[in-house]
C-alpha cells in the first residue's frame, strides 16, 4: 500500500435513530459530532436511519406476500394454466 493516499481507518460509533441503539465498529467515515463511549473515550458518531436493530427483515416484522394468490391472479388475468 502507498503511504498517505488511504483514509484513516479508526473506531467510529454508529447510532441508529429509529431503534435508539449504538454500536462501535471501525470505519473510514468522518463526522464532526462526537460521543463519549462506554469505556470513557470520545469517539466520532455517525447517525444512521436504519440498522439491523430497526430493519424489518432483521427484527422479524417483515411482511410476507401471498405468492400463491399472486400466481392465481396472473393466471386469471392472462388466461394461462
């Protein structure tokens, strides 16, 4: 790797606005806002709208479409068996 061309890779706190949860991971994202993390260190914080804590697929609140009904509707509409 060449020196001086890659962004800094450091610990960053991601805060999910919908679920009210935060998690610490490493990233190259930068942020002007900071937060004091659980261990007492000041970390940059990035606010996100959706994470695994609030996404319907990961929380089990996803809707399942009635596939059989959609196939029958297609067959009625286009006259195919």
